[in-house]
C-alpha cells in the first residue's frame, strides 16, 4: 500500500506493507473468522512494525483497514496480492522469522542501547526477538509473509534494525479513526487553493507529530509541552533556525539514510546526507547541552529533558566521529563528478584492493609512455606524441605535407592506419594496441573492485545505521517543535493546562479559535467558549441556522484538543483539559456504492462504531444524526443515541441537530445537558430587526434576511432558515416563493395540532368545569376522552409487543404500528 508515493514527490513519499491472515473458527455455533494483521510502515528512514491483535468478525478489521489507508495515503495506490499460508503450518512461521535473526552477519543492526530499549518498553513497543515471542500465532504468520515478500527486494534487514513491535491501537495514544481524520479535515485533500495554503501554514506544521499523542502523566507529553515553550528562546531558536534552514535546502535526509542502508545511494547522495548530519551536529554542539544532568552555563537555558535528549542525540561526539570517519574515506570531487575509480582515498592503508588496482593502472599507463621515445627515435621525430581523437586514445599522427620525411624513412607495415586528413595520417602501432588492451583490462578490474568496495562500504554502514537513524529522527522532532513554537508565537497561541487523571474529564476553553479559518479570516474570526465537565454539564446540544457556524465550532473544539495533546500551544485565551483517550466524530454524508450501502447506513455505522468504542474520557461529536431518513425515525434514532451516550458512556458530547424534540432530553439529564445555538440577527423589513438572544420582534423569520453572528450562546433555536440558504444558492425565485408558502402552511398546521393537544391535556385539570357543562357538550368531551384513551392503550400494547418479540422483523412491524397510532393520537 503506497501513501502519496508519486514520482517527483520524494519528500512526502511513504510506503506501507500490510499483511492480513484469516482463519476460520466456530464460536458459539456460529461460523466466524479470526483476523491477524501485521503492518510494516516505511516513511523516510523510520520503519515501524505494527501488530494488530486477533479479533472476531470483520468489523474491527475494516475499521483498522480504513484507518491505515487514511494514515497511509490515497486508497487508489493500494495493490493487493493474495498468497497461501499453508507453508507456515506447524511452527513454520516462527522458524522463518527466527532464521532472519540467526543469519545476520552483524549484530550491530540490533539496537543495543539500554536507554533506547527502556524507552521502547515504557511505550509498550518491544524490539527484536523479545517482541516477536509475545505476538499471537496469526500475527507471526503475517510477519513471516512480510519477511518473505521483503526478501524479494532485499529489504528484510530493516526488520532487524531498530524495529519495534506495538499494537495498531494503543491505550497511550489518542484514538483517531479514519472518519475522524476525514471529517475533521486533517488528511482529506482540498481543491481550494486558499484552504490548501492555509492548511500548509497551520495544520501541516503539526501533522508530523500526530502519532505522538501521549497521556498527561507520560513524561514525553509533559516534556513536549515544555520544549515548545523553550524553543522560542532567542539563542536556542537561532541555532535551530540555522540548522533547519540548512537542512531545508538539502534533499530528504530521512530518505537518504534509507537509501544508504539498502545500498542504493550514490556516492554524491551519501556524502550529502552524512555531511548534513555532521554539519547539524557541529552547529548544535555550540549549545554545550549535556544529557547527564551537568549544570553547564548554557544548559541552564534548556530545562526540558526532551530537548536535551534530542540535541544530545543529534550532536553526540559519537555521531560526529562516525561521520568524520566515513567522509574521510571518500573523495568529494570524484563523488560530485560520478568518478567511481577515484572515489576512495587509499592513504593510511585504507581499501588495499583499490590501491592495488590503482597501481596496476599506473603501471600499464607507464608502459605506454615508455613506447613513445622508441617511436620518436625510429621516425626521427622529436615532436611525436600520442593523440586522443574522438575517444580513440594513443594515436600517432604522421605529418605528410608540412614535414619533408627522408626517402629512406618508412612507416612499419604492421602499423594499423586508423584515419587520415589532408595533412596527417593516424596510426596504431601493434605494441600500443597490446598495451591499450592491458590498460583497459586493468581499468575494468579497478572499476569492478571499486563497485565491490562501494557495496561493502555501504554494507559496513549498517553498524552505524541505528545511531544515524536516531540522529535523523531527533532532527525531525526538533524541526516539529520549532515549527510548533513558531506557529504559537506568530498566532498568539497559549499553553494548555492538563488536569490530573484523578480529576473528572473536562474541556474548558476560553475564546477558542479554529486554527485554519483564523489564518484565512484574521481578525474577522469570532472566538467561542467551550465548557464541558463530567460532574456538571458535559453535553452541548447545538442548534441554529444553516451556515451559521455550528460545524466550525465543533471542529474547532476537536482540533484544539488534538493540538494540545500533540504538545502544541492552542488558539485560545486559555485552555484547561483532561487528556482524552479518543475523539469520535459523525459528520457529513456519504455512501458506498461499491459495498451497496446507503448514506443512512453509513451514517448509522459510524454512530455504531462510536457507541462501541467511546468512553467517559472521550470527546464525541455528532452532527445532524438521523437526517438520512424520515423525520420520525431520525428524531427517534438521534434521541436514543444521545440518551445512550449520556446514560451508559458518560462521554463529553457536542451534538448538533435541527430536531427541536432532541432538547426534551434535558428533562431527564437536567444538570448534564445544555442547549445552545449559534446567534444571528434577522430582518424582515428595513426597520424591523429580530434578535435571536432576546426574541424581540415579530414576523416570519424564514422569509427575512439573516445576519450570522457566529457566536455560540445559551438557548435553543427553532429556526433553521433553509429558505435563506436557498436564496444564497440562487434557486429560482418562483421555487423559493412556493417553498415559503408551503413552509408557512405546514407551520400553521403543526401549530394547530399543538394547540389541540394542549387543550386536551389541560381538560382534566379544570375541576368542576366538566360537571357544569351541558349534557351534549359533556357527552362530546366524554367521547373524545374515551377515543383518546383507547388509542393510548393501543400504543402501550404495541410497545409491549415490540419489547416481547425476539425477531427483528416483528419488532419493526410493532414499532411501525406504534408510530402510526401515535400519529393518529396527535391528530385527535
């Protein structure tokens, strides 16, 4: 599976190999499948092996597959190959994997740094054989298939070089599903140039750290926040800016390290990459940062342990020594010219085979030069010399017209005439031809020796690969921290505050802003507050007009939470958050024609995924659930979904809807649910203005002009102003007029039903009034009550029948009957 691996986009290319193994099983008398997956991700020089735990059914695997494609790139770049796992039965898979480690020629490919291993264990990422032995059987089979596939391209060694094994989804990382990535527009491509540039300026600067969202108690998370703050210091910032600017003018260093490791790099690429790392290390050494806690004068300015580790990893004396040693073996000028014969510096007894090859070439060249004085004496021409014409070397030119040769001087008959002009004739003596053959042979042998030596030189780089890879990754992390710091400083971001794990889940944001839209609108962007707390109000039901800013508001909250857990400052006046274990979204509308699923089915599938996986520490965002079906069904599903989230999951919820009925849930969860709407101003006449917050004014709001204020305020809005959107979309005026008339009629009909229902509801409370009525009126009221009572009993009976049924078909029939009876009761 390739991610954005287009030719000419080397800096952004990434390739991923995903192996999925299926096994039939029987669970509770039902046929099921067990899936085991193994991902080998390659992005730059960082190869990460991700093991997916076994699971029953295909739903979980499909979610993982969609997430992998969302992280990896366009699904159009996916290539599928099917194979049999029969060869890996009876322990064959484990033997295949273990053989890879047993056949290693250099144990240096295994990371042996104690601190690195401890860090991997803290992050539950196991390495090498230790990580393989704890993998499930199916995952080992998938790994064996991956190794066999990589062997065809000579890439299997990368699995043994600093590779770590971890679950695809981890409890120490924020869960971002494929839907969340797409619906929050984190990886979905855009077509609008302005939005693309805005994303490049904002979201793209934090996307490289998206995979490092850690819990608040994790030291990496805390140090990441501190590092963001420290990078803006002038001295440290200037050094980092210099290093990163220099790296920005060079080719991709991460990709170069990978090409060197796989022995596909050219000498010019090798020198460029190693020289870039060496230059960066020397510049960072100016900071005199030590990782052993020694309080040096410069170190006092770098309090973050994360920054110290990154700088020390990049500028360590070991890295500098290795880089100097490697570069001292090569001739830069020859590498730039692609001259492989003169690439290696053979002094100090380095590369003896190459040195012997150069001696052989030199000896053959001297043999040729010794022939020239002999020919000068033979032809009595002191100015005779070898010529090279059109690539043909060591020619002898005889002057025919300008020089008078003695009549007794003759050219030997065994000389080979090569070419001639009006003034000269060119010859190859037989001794020269023989010496040339020997010289060409010596040069060819030298070329073969140099190519073999170059391949061995790159092979020997493997023992330094892990250290150079760590240096490159540290440079990438410093680049990310520097970008986040620059963005925070330029956009006036603030540092978020994370509460302890013992405290209730909460999101308290003051004057929060959307990080992308703010860069587009500037001062025109309207900030909004967000207050969610598990012990009080942790659900906001947001209503309001179309295009009023509801979706922008809920996306803004999610993006601020993501930025905070990346370790970035956030666009707000202040932000206090609890670390979230996941963000789940249900937004937009889409179908899947290939799988034969409708828009509504996709909508409910996403909702089902949210209900299964969210927790009390999750942020759930649902935008207009239930709009893909009839109003009654949509309201019922939306209401039931929100009820489940509040009662069973107790998640923090942002729920956007146009259904006023959803607001009734406040009666059951009074202190936990708040009604909000996006404020607006409406104007029916030039002199009449209606404020959504005060409700002053009169008139038909749907037919007036609407001014959006984009401010989220308390209270519900019963108007969606669909006709206003129709006008903005430039529907024909006649169509809009007819729609306005029908809307008015439907609203009047609904109002009449409500009034009739209200009158019937108030009748039993009017004590004594019923007895004083005339007999005819009393009989009429009695008949109405009796008919209403009978309908109500039928509704209850139908609900009881639905609850008692076991078959889904009969349940749906009972619910449909209940719906019809309820509608009839409302008409009465």
